[in-house]
C-alpha cells in the first residue's frame, strides 16, 4: 500500500518554480528530470537561506543521495510549490524531506542526504554548532 503524500503544513520552508514547456516530455507531462531540477532548486534555496551563498559559507555542502517518489502526472503550464524540512541531523550529514505541489495536489515527494565538508580537504567534517542550530529550526512542523 502506498504511503499518503505529506501535508503542506509539515514544511517550514517554501519556494516556487514556474513550469516550462521545455520541461515536458513526449507523453505531454512534466519530465522526471525536470522534477529532480525542482527538488534541486528547493534544496539550493533553503541552503542559501540558512548558510548564505556558496562562496561565503564556512563549510561546503554536497548532495550524497536523492530519492524521488513520482505520485501523479503534472502538465504545463503552471507553477510548482516546493516544501522543504530537515528530516534528520547527524554528525556530518543531514537529511532533507521535500514535497512538490501543484495547487493542492502533491505530485512528488523527495528525500535527500547532504554532507558537510571542509572546503580545503573536501572531506566530511562535523556540522558546525551554528549550522546545526539553524537546521534544528527547519525540522518538520507536523
């Protein structure tokens, strides 16, 4: 049995993207690759919000894993709202949970793992206390 899509109230951070005709595939719906790009846009915006632009960050953050569940078709034109929450905080990594909505309908849900790294060594390091504090504030609401 499929799990119910997450409710919008769960997500403390939101961003929006415009659907493009170039995002459609030969079946006439938004392509799975475009949905991955919407997830990426949501991740990028939340990371910018909590840590500033990449050149100004005290640490590097890289994607280690992404999982996407495609729940229903989406068609051009329109807009997509991307909700993001921090689902887990580890020693040197954290998880993000996302849900993508068109109107009131959730059409995709995603989970990703971000690893915090030292800029010079490019090796994982413990999440700095200040970043950990901000991540805690983005945990799911409901």
